[in-house]
C-alpha cells in the first residue's frame, strides 16, 4: 500500500506542476483504520495523500463541485463507472479531468478489523498479500484474511481494476471477489418470501430511515441539480409536491423505491448508499434487484443510450398482456 | 373468481368494504375503450376511478405510489397495445418502466394484484370491463391496502 | 437523594413492572445497532447499552409529529390539537451525555413561550439514566464536564457496580415516587457502592479521548468565523443530514401542511441546517447558499451560539456525529483546529 | 383558489336516469374552490351552453367543470363555450359521468356506489380545474407547399386537387412512372370503362401542371419538422438517362439487347434493361435497370448510348438528393398484394403456372398487356375453357391471412367472370366465395348480371388445387348444398387481398405516424377524421389507410386535398398548447428525455447560468420545440428531476387528481 | 395545551382585500373571537404568521398601526406557495393568525426625536405601522417631524397610495418624497433610484432616527448615502427577513450568528448588524 501511496503523491506533485488545480484523493481519518476524502489544492498539500484498504469512498461525485477547475481524481475499480456515468450525463467535462486509477485489493470492514487488532496498537503499515492484508502495528504483525475481513461488496467484486482511466498506478491487482458467488443470492431469498413476509422485511428497515438523504447525496447517479423530493422554491415545477417531508413508513418507502427506480440502469454498483446509511438499511438490495431484472429482461444497454429506460425493443418481454 | 361469504371485509360502519381502484388510462386507446364499455353498456364494478392521461408513458410511477399513499387499494395503468401507440412509441417506454416498477413494488412487499398494467385498445370495451372485474375480485381477496396508506 | 442497590435479576423484575404499568422506551439491539424502542419484554432491553444510533431526544421531540388538524365545514374552520397520551412513559437507559442533552433541549423548548408539545412529553416522562460501562473511541463527554457515571437530569440513575449489582440513585421526587411502589426489589445496603462508582468513573475517564479541551473555545470561535478552514473542511462534506439527525441537541424543525381541501394536518419534522433549502428564501436568495457556510453554522451553533444564547454548551460529546459521518468530519478535530486557530 | 363553477348534466335520462344529479351538484358545491354548482338536462345544448356563459359572468367564474359525457366527445365544444364567455378555453375540465358511470353502473343494486363514484369523478375534475393554467396556442408560419408521397390514383388525384387550388405540390413516386396499380387494370367495375383511358389523362395532367413538381423513381428518405414546416429529403435514384436531354423517342428501349421479366406486367411479359414501364408512362422517358444492363453485367454494350440521338444516356449518373420544405404531407403509398404463395399450400404455393392472381388476369386481359388482351393459360398459351375463381385469398382469414375484408375482390372477380364469359364463348366460370359483398353503387346489379350470364357461384372454401395432366383439379366444398365439389379447370384466378405497400413501415417510422395492427396507416378517427393522422399536417389518401375501391380512393384523395388546402391557405397556424416545457433551472442536461421523444422535439441548448457565489457557467439543458411536441408526456417521466412538465397534464394536476379520487 | 400552545393559530377572517400593486395585496384580518381581537397588541415592526390551511404558514410583518384596534393588516407580495394561496382568497375566507413576534422599532427611544423613513416597494409595509403609530392623534405630540422617502419601480409598484399621496402629505410636520425608477408618461414626480433621491433630499442627521426597508441593493446604497450625510450606524434601523417556521426561537433556521431574527429581530440597527455574520 505504501508503494501506491508514494506513487499517488508523486503523480499529484507532477500534475500540479502541469497546471492542476485540484487533486481529489484520500487521507488518513481522525480515528484508527479510517480514511477519508482529501482535497489537495496546491503542490504543498500532496503529502497527506494515502491509499489503503479503508479508502472505501467513491470520490467521483466530488468532481461535480469543481466545474471549472482542472481536477484529478483517484478511482478504484468500483468507482470508475461513476465518472463515466457523470460524464455521460453531462455533469462533467471529461477533458479537464485526470482520472487516476488505483488497483484495489478490496476494502476492509472497519469494525471487524478493529475488533481483531489490539485496542491500543497503532497501525504503522499495511501490505496486500493477495489473499490477506498484513497489518504492522506497534503491538506486532497481524494477518487479516480477505475472505473474513473484506466488505461484502468486495467479495462479489468483478471489477477491482478500474477501466477508462487516464493513468493507472501500480500493477494490476489480482481478482478479489470469490468466484462463483451469486451477487443476487440475497435478492433471490427476499423474492422467494411471500408478499406479507417481504413487506415485513422492508417495513422494519424502512421504518428506521431518517431521511437524512446521505444515500442520495453520496450517490453518483443522483446527480440532479435539485432532487424531485425537495424542490424547495415554490413555483418551480409548478408546485408539485411528490413526497411529504414527514418521516413516515409510506413516505420512506416512497422515497427509497423511487430513488432506486430513478437510478435503475444508472446505478454503478459502488455501494456508497449502503455504506453511508447511519441506520444500516441495506439499500443495495434495492439497486441489485433492479440491476438483476434489467439484466434478465433487457441485457446490456447500448453505449449511446442514456439508460435502459430511455430505449426499448419492440420484442421486450411483455408481462402485461 | 368469486368472493366467499367469509372473505367479505366490512368497514367499521358494517357496510361491505369495497376496494378503491385508481386507473390511469391513455386518452387514445384505453380511455376510449372505457368509453366504449359505456357506449356498449357493458357493466363492471363501480370501484374504479379513472384519470385521463395523454399516453400511458405520462404515468409517473410516483403517481402510482401516491395513490397507494392516499389509500387506494389498487392501481391500474392501461394504454394502447404495444405497437399501436398513438404517439408511436410511448407505450414501449411504459412497458419497460412499469415492468421494472411493478417487479420492484412486488419485491418490497406489494401483492401483485395491487398494481396492474393492461393494454386496452379503443375497441376493447369488454376487455376493460373484465380487467376491472378481475382487479376487484383480486383486491377483495386481499383486503384493504393499509400498508402505505397515510389516510 | 437516596441510594439503593438492585440485583440484575431484580432489575429485570423492575423492568417487568415498569412495562406493566407504563409505556417503556428502552434501548434494544436491532441489526447490530442500539435503538430506543417501546419494549414489552424485559429481556429485550440492553441494560448496559452503549451508544444508541439515534439519541433518545425523539421521545420529547419526535422526528415527525402532528401539531394539530384542521377541518373546514361550510363557513366554519376548526383546529384540533394533538394531545399527548395520558399514560406516563418511562424512558429507560439514558447515558449521561444524553441526559445532558435534555438540559440543552430544555433551554430551547421550555424558554418562554414554551413549546407545548415538548413540555407535555417532558412532563409525562420519567427518565431512568444509566452510567456508561464502556467508552467508544469517539466519546468525549468529559470535555463538557460530564461524568460518564453521573445521572444529572435523570429521575433515577443506575450504575453497574459489578457482581450483578446496580447502584440505584434516586434523584428526584418523581423518581422516588416511582420506586416506592417496588420497594421490595431493592437492597438498602449501599456500602462500597459509591467507591465502586468512583473507580468505574476513573477507569472510564482514562479511556476517553482527553485531548479535547474547550476552555478557551468561545473566544477563539469568534475570531475564526472568516477563515478558509470552513471551505476546506466543507469540501468533503456531503451536505446530508446525518450529523444533525443523530445529534442529541439538534432541535431544528420544519412545519408543513399535509392534506388537501377541507381537512388535513399540520405537522413538524426534524430539519437540518446542512440542507440547502433550510434557509432558502422564496425569492431564490439563500443567506447560507454555500455548503461551507452551512457547515460553519452548524459548528458555530454547537460550539458557540448555543452557549451565548442559553449559557449551556450545545455539544455533549456523545460522539455520534463523529462515528456516523460518512466522510469522517470530526467535531473534535474542528475544536482542535479552532483552538490552535487552524 | 380560483372560482370554480360546476355544471352537472343529466344527458336526459342517460345520466339523470341513474344518478341523482341534483345531489351531485349539491355535494360539488362544497368542494374547495367551487362557488357555483348546478345541474341541467342537456348542458351541451344551446340553452345549456348559455347557462355556462351566463354563470361565468354572474358568478365571476374562473374555471368551469362540466360533469357529463366523455371529454373525447364534447371537450372541444365546451372549450369554445369558455372562449365565448371570455375565459381561456383551457380553464375547462370534464367529469365523465355517462360513459364511465351511469351507462356502466345502471343497476339499482349498485346505485349508491355509482352515486359515490360520480361524486368522486366530479371531485377529481374540480381538483384539476383548480390547478389549471391558462394556455395559449403559439403561432407558426406555414410553408405553402405540399408533399405527396405515392403517385397512384390517390396521389395523382390529391396532387391535382391541391395544385388546382393554387398551391405548390411535390409528388414523389418510387417507380419510374406514376399511375400505380390503377393503370395496370383493364376495365373498372361496375361500369366497365377502360382504366387506362380514365387514368392516363390524369397522369398527363400531373406532368403538365404548372404547380406540380414530379419526382419519379425517387423516394422520401427523411422527414423532420412539424405541421406547416416540414423538411424532407428526396432521393432521386439514378436513372442513367438524363431526362433533361431525353426526348422520349423510344429508340433505345426498342433496341436494347437484354430481356428481363417485366414487373409492370407481373412477370407475364418482358422488357429491356432500358425501358419505360408501359407505353403511356409518365414521364414517357426511360430508365436503365443497371442490374440487368449488359454494359454493367458484361462490361460492354452501350447500344443505347450509341443510338441515343440526344446523348441523354449517362452511365455514371449518381443518386441525387433534394431537400425541400413543405407545409403538409399527404401519404398515398397504396397497397400491395397479399403474398399468398407463402401460406396457401392448397393453391400450390405458386408452383402451378396456371394459378394466377387477379392482377395478373388484369394484365392478361388488357389490350396493351403482354398477351395483347388474349386470355391464355400461362403454361401453354392456350385459351382456357374452364376457369375457377377463388375469393378471399388472404382476406378474411384470421388463421393464415388477414382478418379484414379487402373490399374490392368480390367485384373484380365478378368483372373477371364477366370478361371470361364474354371473351371465350362456351367457357365455364366457377367462383368459390365466402360471402359476396356488393355495397357500392351499381355493384349488386353488376353481380346479378354476371350470375345471369352463367357464372356459377359456389359458397365454400377450396381445400386443394392440384395438377392432373394439363388440368388443374380444384377440390372444394359447397356449403350450401353440403357436398364436395371437384372441378377440372384450365386456369385458377385467386382474388388475393390487399396489404399495405412494401415499405409502409419505413414510411410510418420516417414520418412518425402509427400503423394499425395490419400495417395500414392509422387515421386520427375512424369516422370523423378519416383522412387525418395523429401527426399534425400529415394526411392519408387511398389504400395506404385501408383497402378501398377506386371511387372511395379518389374521394379520400380529394378529401385529403381539401384538408391540405384548408391548412396551407392560412398564413399562420396555431400550435397545440398542450406541450412539454422544461424548467431549465432544474434540468441537469442529462438528456434522458431526448431519445424517448418520438417527434424529435427535444434538443440540447447551451445556457449561461448564474448562481449566487459562483461565476456564470455555461451548461447544456434540454429544450422542447413546441411545434414538434405532440404532448404525449413520455419525457416527463424520463426526467428524474421533474424538470419537464406537460402543460394541461402537469404533475401538480395529476397528483391533485389522485388525491381527490382517493379522498 | 389549549391557550398555552404558541404554535396554535387563532382563527380569523379576511374582511377586506386591497389591491396595492400588481402583486401586492393588503389583507385586513379580524379574529373570530372578539376577545382575541381585544387582547391583541403589537408593536411597530413586529411580525405574525398567517396560515392558509392545507397550504402552510408564513411570516409577514404587520402593516397596520398598533393604534388600530379593530383589525390587523398584512401586505403580501405574491411569490411563494403561501402567498399565492393568500392571493387566491376572497373576503370572508378563514385563515389562521399567530403572533405577534419579535422586537420592534425603538419607538420609546424615538420619543421627541424626528424620524426619517426610507422605503422601497413593499419595503414600506413594516415601516407603515411606525409612521401611523407616530401620526396617531394620541401619540403625535410625543414625536417630532416625520420625513418619508419612498420609491418604486413604477407608479403601479407604489403601495399605500392613499396615504402616500393624501393622508401623510396633508398631515402637519410630515414630508413625503416619492420617486419611481423609470420615467412614465403620467408621472409628474421625481424619477430615479431611492439612494440618489436621498442624496438629493439631503436629510439632516440631528435628533433623528432612520428606519429603512426595501430591496437589499437599495438598502446597501442608501446606507452609504446616509453615512455620507453624517448619519451614524446606531441611528439607522432596518428589518431583516429570514425564513422562519416557528417564530418563537425553537425551529432554528432564522439565526444570524447567535441571534434569532424571530426573537431578537427583525429590527436591528446597523451597529448591531455590522457585528453579525453576513448571513441574511
């Protein structure tokens, strides 16, 4: 990991020499085993850049905040699609962005890692040993098997090396995901329940939703200037109010079902929505359901079409006859 | 399908509960089909309330959810048969959107009978009437939709 | 006031009796998270809970609450208030930081003119505090002079003093009245309990991140308002409402109408100062249009304005926002940065 | 809330006999915004309309709701009433109490439910009315030129009518000559006048008309724009003969060394590689069929070029494109014949040379046709004595053909029978039919005459035709007598049904007009708007809309011409105000709306946006061309941000309708 | 809760609607309960909430004088959801009213002093109660001269025309200067922006308070003009507009720094404003 971190710092320094205005990467967090988005605006700020298995954030959406600056961004395999999506939908001017790819050996579940490491041990180095991460701490060396410590989304990952990048750092990472894992296994389990049981499953989760909108704010597919759920200035959109601000089960379900529908075919599967949810609603179960259905019904969408819902085939499956 | 005595849900006042269906019908085919049912004096249950839209592709899934939130027991969307859209391609988009949406609704726990999409042409008054009958029967079996009703 | 001891099994009996006679809200575990829920079975309750994902403030200030309904009949317009249910509520298992947060909320809601809804719920709730048994990495209550074992603000306070025993401190007449009914469950011999509590306090405080100090914060906040620091820290901020919704002292709300035509309801619901439309005027003018302004306002509210206005700190050091911020915006770092004048 | 007036109509006893209209009106009076509510026997009648006009004045009504019949019937009527009342006509909403309530719930057992439903329907209409906004049609200038696609009799007639009205016409025909199917016919039923004699003068008139520009051997490739302002691209296929030089002397086509089966004569005759389709072709100048031209197949010949006195032959000619602007389009692409060879095994799948189609018979019996008018068996050239006609080949056959009746086959078969009996003394004619349909003027009389002349009509289907020596054995059933019939025939003529002309689907897609389930173009209303399409400015003439005989075709062609004249003789057009509109502040420019628009009405534009605290920024947003938009609203759902809304069916209105119905 | 619930509006009836300009109406409102009407007391500069049930609640400054005991007046510009709904009401409609909230112009400190009123467009609405309070016969002797400088975009955008052109000018010791931004055919008066007009009129700062309200840009340049004329910041008062939901210092959103506009405002003098963050 040290190697990639150093490369990142060097690349950033070089890009600033070439006129870069903003470098979006990661720095170490304020608590152990945590990283966070980092924004270097000048040459002197590049030394804080890191890359380690806690860099789970998808940084792509931050690009939208710098519409006029020459910006570089660090992407993992699962983030690259987000840049592509944002470019495709004209949120970004690709020509002013340098996309820097990093090979990803999978991201670790922080809670599990902390439980494994000695409480007061300070992490000094992390090395990726293909099927395990080796942690050097002030209390010694610890080997964390990936199978046991990776985030669930990494265990079904098939794209841990980013594509479409301008610059790829380091060597291509070996596959992380376990082969033969069905990404839709949980979706299928839920689908197999009878309707009342499905309703109960979702009601319990949706009842928890705070409508803090973290899932939306972090989502690279939720790129509307103003979300339809809170068009605040009256008169805009002729005053249609889609959703009550009241936090009730019907409204929460409405919000999540429609959000999932709005990102249908556009979700890049980065899983950020699920990560940021403070009340642990497994939101990817909604996105994955749609992804599965789209795959089953319509297959891949041609690259020149904005999304699966912006096209059709006369022979599409008809479940309404 | 018939409703057994024991299945009849009653309201607090003791009257037999009747499901409420909101129907979005496209102006050119399905609304005309419902008109034809009228012209042909084809009887069907009085549970359906129709909203006219120019094309089934105007039906935002959020309208469907809205209806459930406001206490509808079932929602029907009807449009021209694929290929016959007055606006050439509108119902092809409807088909994609609402196929995914219906599957999603069912996935989050709605019974399939709650949300129905049908193709009803201007000449299919009978089919419209039958669709309503079927829906009413289905909904009577399910009982009132209380889950997302804010009423 | 007075102290007693209760054994763990008896504590469960006590809870059982609470449940029989009151509406009991208590921390339970749900999908690995701690949440306050109405409970029906004592065994569901976490007796040494740790940090709940949402603070218990929702008992007094629910996320969504109907204020009143309206009805128009002919020329007549009538309003009907929503009235809190008569049955008393026991809010069980509140940690000292959250107990302090009630005082912070009280300052806002019971300042004249009092908020009728908050006050009614507050008056109708008996609070059972519980000392912390563990410290999480984000905890820093001591910075605000809170002890993890003191029950200020509770009617009754429990401290696990080991060996299956809890020290019960009865702190208010209301607490006393409540426990009187269940006298048989307690033991009066409290010898050694106070010492055990102090020892616990000492060991907990040792673990709390003591680097956070706020003594010179107020003066320094004033001088740092116009500092590029706020723009820098806001770069990673998502502008979501996590920190405000999990904050035990955040009290902002919106008031909206629901219903069309002749009848409907007016309700209020939590709002967040980080949301763009929070201060957005109809004209499109937004006094805090930039995320940096909004984030700065939040930190100023917590660390300066609240104290200026109500003479009580707006932060209780519960660490929820630190733990749950998706991009690790850490109020302790902000305090540190301000004190070091960035 | 605007002041709303509600008018509940009894429609005599149609509504009033089932629903309690006064009670509905009374309940409606309590709906939000309603300041006046009444009922009346017939609101659509003159006094009923006056009731509205007066109430608008007296009660200062700002919105009007009529609860009566289907808006498909009377919406426009009442909009005009509002206009007369001084209100914006779009301040009107209807509740459909007749078709959707009283007529379908007439039973006394459901009276109460029906009444409740009626009240709900009125509440919905009131809720929408309260949110209606004034709409104003836009004005667009009109290009006074008409494009006619297809040069058959429909296209010819319509072009002549429009041109005679003083408007410019572009007539595009894909074959080398205009005339279509009609000029291939010999005589027309029931009057037996010579088809060519009545159609060729019209063809000549087209060619000579100062207002008509004729493009033969050409195709419309692309149509954009909207009513009054279409842009079309015409591909002029290379003829390899420069028609500006050619004087039509005929030397070339009589001396071409190549012979090719002649498609004008349906393969019954031959032509050269340079040819005119038939002697009276318009234009009367040849084209070269390069596929068969010896110069191109063998690399040497050039006979025509050597012979041509004017040097008109140009082997290097390329397809050319002409871009035109027109205000209206008349589609007259005609019909083709049902491809019976593919499905009808019992008639031999086309293997028997003596099984021919009605149109082949027309060419055969035509004096200028390949046989010079002699009826002969294609297999032997001998005169047939026994001829069997089989009706409804492809028509009225749901299983293998088309469900519909092709309308003209009964009559042309009767005419063919007559021609056989007339031209071949002693001949026998048998006609297998399902029903004989003779609805036109003089048709029944003609049919009787043919039967009187000796044609034997057998009601029943033919189950098999097979070759037995030189004879074709036709085996069928006589369902009237209930017995098997077997006829040894010399020739079998099939009355093949009509289907849309090849390429109709491409035309539909190109112009953006729907086809019905059989592929014929869909008219805007089967009864009241039979020559219009749902796309403004596009009209239909002739068999492209559905099978019809010549008089009907010509009538429709003149009808379409009248519509076009009505349109193009105006200076400006009013646009439909029920169109989509983009709120640019909300639009993110993702353009998810663009591909879903069937009318290509949405285009990206770059705007400069100024937001507080940020420098002005250029960005792309979607914009709707109101002239192109037809108001389907598909884009409004594609737009996640809700930045596009459809006027007259806004999100706000629809949400209010849902809410009102669920109350 | 009943009477002790400050969030519960009192039912009132719109008794009259005066069309001031194309998008401003003045609503005259009377509580249905005469006791409520009698108990109502507000000070010049205070605000109240009006409710259109089913639509929502919004804050408006009272534009009637505290000395008027028979009704309340609110001048409302049609802009958002609630204001649009208010504009669609007709006389007789039922609405909800709660308040009054906030501080007021320092009318006590203003005793024996002169007053300069500077308004632009609907900005005159919060100043009008102060003017009419001072001009009320029972108070007139307590106050000095009243000078009013008022401008609008066009003649049609001027509010309270009856008072502006008749009542006030005809009152002794009151001077009114009116201006419009762009020349109009029928307009005989001054043409130009308010700040420039202030410079022309040259009011003197001695023994005087200034109250000013209007579009932010007008306030900004008028204050510059006043400072050039020798006015001190603590002489100049204005009233802030912020989004509010509760009016009683609970809902949080109207804070400017540690101050809540609903409780500590809406009236501030410039000295105070200069100490607050520029977040209003």
